C-alpha cells in the first residue's frame, strides 16, 4: 500500500545547504518584508495580494485533504467504536485546555494591568472601523449546530468551511466502512488522491517565502513598526502569556505524554515560520497533518483531531480574547466584579468556538461577546484595532502548536501512536548535523 513515509537523510545524499531549507527561506523573506514595509510603506502595503494568494492556494487544498484523510482513515479502520472514542476524548481535551487558556489570559491581565491609567472615554472613540464587526452575525447554539450540516455537499467544499466538510467526511467514511471488502477500490482511490494532494501542497510550499514576504511587508507598511511601540505593554503581556501557556501548560502535557515539546517545536519549525509570516494557522494545516503521520500517529486520529481542533481548540485565540477584553475594560475604567469576569469567561467558552469560521474571527467574536454582555464598551475595540494583526500572528502560532500537541496526546490515549518512532523522529530532527525531514511518497 502506498503511504506517506519519512525519508531520513542518507549518507550518500548530499546535505542541503542552509539557503535550500524552507525555514531559512521563509525567515529571510519575513526579514525582507519587515525592512521593505518600514522603509517603503506604500510599496509594502501594495504587496498584500502576495500573502493573500498564498493563503488562498493553501485553503484551496484544505477541504479535499481533510476529506481524503478522514475518509481513508476511518474507512480503513476495523474498529468504528475507536473512532467514536477518539472524537469524545478530543472534544473533552479541547474544552479543558481552552478553558485553561482563557483563565491564564485573565490572570495575566489582572496581574499586569497594561490598560490601567489610560482613562479612555468610550464616547470619544472612532468606531467606524469596527461597525462591520459589531454588526456581524451572532449565532446561537442551535444556529451554530445547524451550520455544521451543509445544505449541499458541493456547498460545503465550495465555502471551504472545516466543520461541514468534516461532518460529511465522517458520515461517508462510516458508510464506506459498512460496505466491507467491496469498498476497497474506492478506499485505494481516496488514498492515491490524498497522496496527490499532499504532493500538490509540496509544490505550493515552494512559494511560501513569497507569500510570507508580501504578508509581512503589508503588515509593517500599513501599521508601521511604531504601532508596535504604541501599545508595547499590551503586546508584551500577551506574548509573555503565550510563552507561559506553551512552555508551562503544553510543555507539562508533553512531558506527561512522554515527549519533548522543545523538540516538537523544532520538528515543526518550518510550519511555525509559515504561520508567522502569513498570520494564518490554516496555511500550515496540510503539512502539520502530514508531519504528525510521519511521527507515528495513526491517520484516522490525525484526520479527526487536527481539523476538529482548528475549530474547537483555538488556545491562542482564547488567550487573545481575554487579553483584549480585559485591556478594554482597564483602559476605559470599566469595573468588573468577579461575577462579571466569570460570566465573560463562560460566554467566551462558547463564542470562541466560532472564531475560526471567518477572517479576523477573534475580533468579530469579541465584538459579538461584548455586545451580549453589555458590561465592557464595544467601542473600546477601536483601541486594539491597530495591533490586532500582531496579536493574531502570535495567536495563530499557539493554535497550531496546541493542535499538534493535542493530536499526539489523544493518539497516545488511544494507543494509536508509535512512541518509539515519535521519539526517534524528534531526536533525529534535533541532532546537530541532521537535515530536515522530507515528505515523500513511497510504495
């Protein structure tokens, strides 16, 4: 059977030079984008289409990749109950970890108080820039659940929304599984199609440096490096909180699960840089799924946990939501009681699950949440609008790291990961003279 395999560097194959590595190319592109956006802001701002096109290329592939991965993973499994267990365990894990992320964001803001002393009068803020956010559709729980079921299969793929595609893929996979041996030709076709899609992703990734260059040049050209300085304290608190969450919470979870988080971060360094350059965690989703399979996680687990996590396990987004909400409250001298804060957290636990459904999702979700509570002035969103993209970049990184760790953890719970293979891959990646792994298609 054909499958994705890990091809470690052979002694007979010349090692790649530094400039040939994707992570180096993306890193250089980001640096050049920052320089161009700073010195030639108008030109940098005009390069936004480069980043947008790259993200569109990747998003174009996400729906079919999720479809093929989920259908093949479940249909080729002999244990339907195992698939159900994976889904339940993943959702429970997601709820616990995102709640921890919300609480950490809350505690950090209560300790640091970066917005204290600004004494902003909400009535003096220019809210025109956030009107589209505050009037965004506000879905209830029933509407949100109804949205998971697509009106048509074609519509689900056309819109590229993860949950409807995932729902259809799971339904079809269980149907194919019930056909038994008769479905083998179809399952084999899906597997070959999946390999073709991953090969296409490999081609798209060759232009990742161009996309990262354009996106970063636009960010700095439009908002300027000065925008980083103006609200540096808020950014410092947010970035510090993200580091505490990654190395404190996720690091502890990784240790308990038998692997090193630091080595895992080195293993996905290219994907992290792609996300950093494009401010979109979805831009690295296909490669993350492939690399998790190469680590030894079963295809069915990867196919379920990663796509679901991109909707239900947005750890970075959760930290960002509480950070922005508390900053606005502090800046506008809005007094929040303990019950106000607990109510805000409870509401964010629900609304944050929809943050991945639209561009600038966290901003729109926060606008809808503040409108619902009526405690913190929605107009205060204008205070963070200028640095939202910088917050979003870090949030996207945490989202991807969190979903990678979640997949390994759930796979271990289900004994669906080869831990010896995983440690060997991670150790190999961090050897001093080791080359990066290659995603290859082999018989």
